[in-house]
């Protein structure tokens, strides 16, 4: 019989899981393409995420089932833990396998096997970190079962390592830190150099935020980070830092931007640097306004971020630009693409009273342009990774 809350674990593997965990997807309010430049980011966790039921086994084999990808046979993917190496497990199962591989490489795991069932509701390809949610829920479930006591940044580093080094998708650490450490009702202000974090209240129903809404819209434009564009941006930023003789672009102050740009020969690298330096400053400004109880004033900074990502960083696509333009024309206070770009989602700040008008305007603009219909995504600031069930400790 299927036990409620254990994702049908008994039907696939028999018995019960040791633990059940949940980790969310994320949306980034501001601070885009800054996390691999030692910069600042401000994501919050979505009510959408991945749930994982996990049990340690003695067989040395990783046995994995996804409720989204299972075939009629239940779709168990099996991988001997000792044989894990980058490229050895493909598709969705590469993410949990990558976590186990990474923990083994780090000397944290031996040859332990695990039985795993995962179930998720973060739309894939929407730039909302469905992969980070999957990595993080598996890290936390294993951490719990084995009593590893991993800190948030340690867990995030392992999750990111799975993505970068096992699956082979380049990224910074924002998505994993957000999935692990966000808190309900808040955005997570993260300094990706020191890994210091602070919860910034993002309660838009009451207090200073009353009457405001943060809307999230998946443009449904195909989003792909493995196509080389993301790695190309990382290389350009590294080239900019090298040209300026700094460790990372985080070290270039806004006040010194013009001087810095004058010292960079490559026109494209100059634009990439300008985005990162101005974006870091915008994150600090947004955090300042939120701290001051002035959330209604962050709109122009969100829109400036989008313009910078469009013109200087060149990671938008027509669907993202159209969504932002339509939202602003319909009275939104600010709007921007969120995530890596090249497709994915936009985040919009609007007066609550205008929310429907804004959403309808985006849909109408997409219909006019012949784009696939955009999809509103629930975006209430939610909890980071948490345990749903397991033994009392
Ligand atoms: C992707 C990456 C993140 C970050 C964003 C851009 O989501 O996974 O690490 O670099 O792009 O801000």
C-alpha cells in the first residue's frame, strides 16, 4: 500500500524511506550573472519544489525513480555507486547521481547505496532552478540519513559540484544557496564571496509592501544553459577581471567603473564588465530600499537590471523583452528577466490592483507576436529545504 507523503516508495522499493525532504526552486529578485563574479544576489524560494523519499541500502547501488519521468515499469534507474563518474548517468538521474558522486569524491561517502523516489513541480526549463531543487533535496536527505551535519554553504558546494562537474552544466552558487537557505516571507541576500547571508523580509501583503505584488511569468521560451552562452559569459567576466588585475569583478567599485572600462580593449568584455559592476550596485540599492521599508521604489532598479542584461550582457531573447515591455506598458512598477536568461521567466513588481491587467497584457503581447502562451507561476516567498518526515532526533 502507498503510504501518504512517501511518494509511493513502498510500491517501488518495499518498506518505508528513512527520511522525506523537500527543497524549493527559486526566483531571483535581482543580482543576475553576479554569482560567478564574487558578487551579490537576492533570490527567494518558490512554493514549487522537489520532494525526495530516501533510504540507505546495503547493496552499493543507487536506485532512483522520478514521478515525472517514470515509465510504465516504474522507471527505476540503477547505478552502482562505485562506478559513478561524470557522464555515466544521463537525464534527470544525473543530478542525484552527481550528488552521490560528489560526496564520494569529497571523501564524505564510502560505497553506500540509496533508494530514492523524487517528485517535483518546478517547471523545467523555466529558469526557476528545478535542477538545484533536485540536487539540494538529495544532499539534505543524505546528510540527514547519515548524520553528516553539512553546513548550508557546504551542502550548496556539493550540490553545485554535482551540476558543474558531473552533469557538466556551468553555474554559480546562487540557486543552490537559495534552495537550501531561503526562509518563508523573505529574500536571501547573499554575498557569494564571503557566503554571508541575511534574510530580507519580502512580505508584500502587509506593512510597507501592502498593495504590491511580485508576479512571476514563465515565458515558455526554451531555456538552455548548456549551449555555451553561459560559459562564454563566465569567460568574458574572467577576461575582464584579468585585464583589470582584480580577483573578480566584485572588486571593481561603481565609482571607478569609467576608469576601469577605459582600461579594457575588448568592446564586448567592456559591456559584460559594465553589467556586472552596475548589477552589484543595484542589488545593494534594492536591499537598502527593502530595509528602509520602501519596496514600492525598487521597480526602476529591476527594469534597469533588465536593460543591462539585454544590452550589455546580451542574455535576453525576444520573449523576455516582450514580457518586460508589455508589463511596463500596462503599469507595472518594474520588470526584469530572472535566472540565466536565453529564455525562462520574468519577475514583475506591480500594484496588486494592476496585477491582472499586467498579466493579461503580457499574454496579449505574446499572442500578437505569435509566441507560445506565457504561464503565471505561483511565487509566494517560501521556505528553503526542510524535512517533511523522518525519525525524531
Ligand atoms: C543560472 C545559474 C546561477 C546564476 C544565474 C544568473 O541560474 O545557475 O548560478 O549564475 O544563472 O544569475
